[in-house]
C-alpha cells in the first residue's frame, strides 16, 4: 500500500483543508448573496428605492409580440397571424385572444411596445436582455440579479437572488462578479407534490451536534489565518450565511409552497408556470430581493399557432394571477414585475407556419414597484417590424429597473484586474413609465 511521505514534504489533511478554506470556502462557493457584499450598507448616493423586490419573468426562445401583446388585426393575413384579439382594461388597447386574463389586468400594467436591439441569436439576445449589455469577447457581464445581490446583499436570512426553477440559462449568472453572487437554485419544480428545496436541509445523518462540531472545526482552521488573509474573512461570511440559511425558519417557510391555500394555488394554475410564479410571490413577500422565473420552449419557427395555443394559456393565467394577487395583498407597489423575452418574432409567417427571430421590435410588460398603471409606452409600425416611436433599449430597461430598486445605474463595479465597469452603459431611466 502506498503511503504519503513522512518527512513533511507531502500534503497533510490539515494543510489541504486550510488551503481549501483560504481559497474559496469548502461548502459555500455556491451560496448566493454572500462574501464581502453581505456586509452591505446603503450608499448615500444611491436613489431611494421605489421597489423592495423584483420578479423578472423570462420566456426563453423569443415570444411572438404579434401573437400576444402587439397584434395587428388590420394587417395582411401573413402578418396578423391566426389569432383574434380581445379588449383590455386599457381603453383602445387590444391583446391577442391568447392573453384574455392578462388583458383583464392591463390597467395595472405598463405595456412597452417598442423594445429593440440588434442581437438575433438566442445566446446574444438573452445576454442583452438579462444583463443590459451586448455580449463581449473580453468580459462576461453579470445578470441583473447578481448586481442586486452584490449591491444590496441578503435580507431576512434569505438569499438575495433566487432562480426558479434553476440557473440553466448561463446569462442568469454572475459574470465578473464571481460565484458568491450567483442565484440560489431550487433543485426541483414547485408544481410537484414532493417539492422540497434540497439545500435548505442538512444532509441525511447530519444532526445538530454534528453541525456544531463542523463549525468548530472550521473556526479552528480559520483562526490562524484571519489576521493575515482577507479571503478568510470573506470565507467566514460565506459560512455564516450558509448556516443562517440552513437554520432559518423564515427561509424554510418562504419556500414551503404547500402552505398556500388550495384556492390560491388553483388561481395561479396547477401547472409549471403557475406554481413557479406563486413561489416567486412567496419569496418576495418574505424578503428575497430578486427572483428570476424562466420558462423555455418559445422558439416557434414551426407551427406558431398550435404551439402558442398549447403554451400561452398557462402563462396568461399565472401572470395575471400574480399581478392580481400582489395587488390584493398590497404588495404590487413594492414589487417590480417584468415580463420579458430575448426578442420577438418576424412580422411575416414563414413557409413552416412559424415565425423566426426578430430583435428589431418587440413587447415587454412592467407592473408595480413605481411604474405607471394602465400605460402604453412606444409603438411598433403597422407591420410590427420596427419601432414607430419611443424606441427602448435593454440598457434603458436595466437603468430603469436599477433606479426603481434603489441602485445608482451610473455606478461602476470592479472587474478582475481592478477595471471599473459601468453597471449600465448608455442606458437612460425611462421617466415616462414612472408613476
């Protein structure tokens, strides 16, 4: 049997553990909202927040604006598509027949019909809409949620940033800010009867006494380094946040969707999107600062009619229920809700009865958190191909969101190499949508 050297030249278990802790932390590299920024104090130069939290709904693949929130009923058949339209709660505004329930709460929304950018590939468009930046080969930019985590830190023993159901979309990540500000992922679907958040519970067989022993061991390992290594101080914060999350009744209760009244769960819909958005409401109500809710499969190059008839009703139900529920609970003015996709779809239906990628104009929705109720901003041209007025960029949307949650969008953050990077570059606060 091979043995380690006994002359002191080989690694020891203690030296390995010490180096591991000093470098990154043994078990907390994925714990969000931790690190130096967990000691956050509000910067006096930051604006007063209008919103205490943000929920961003992101339909990955590219939602057709023409078949949902910006229909063109007077256009030729290959432009207007297969769907009729319905009145909304805003006089003169119509949505697709697929969006009946959202139409009924339109008086609580701001409808932005002139979002535009130039990134027609999924990866690039997604990065643009989730970071406010066009992709760069030189630097990976952080997602909105990671910036919020970095700038504002956790609250009430809860992660600052949560991704529902997980962070499978790379652009939900931390970019140059580092893993400490990544999203807390569920590891499961809240629609499942057996849904549990795995990382809120100790591992099987690890009782309170064993946890306490582990904490004492880590403290002992850290003790010899704290005076000389800043990384150890940050790692200590990692551990503190990890233990708080595991031990917190507040966190466990916030994620316990089974505690919701059955009628409320029915109102959101007993389907994937319904339960994701219901959990998002529970999390912001408890104190999570940023919740990203994603859903895939919206890349409809073929058969856009049947695809949307199958997918859109559950999203329509869930989103409308979220807006109405937040409003009924007195939370809508405190929570900013964004409904987004990476781009829209082509003005004309293709030979496969679908629509292709189209970033030149599309629609996003906003509600609560300091934006107007019952407003329409911008417009597309009669064919739904270009902005006709008041073009809005991803950077504009980002600047407005940061302003509403109380972050100075003109601030700079440090990337590796001590290079200062604007939180948002070139974006303007959309004062026309502010309440």
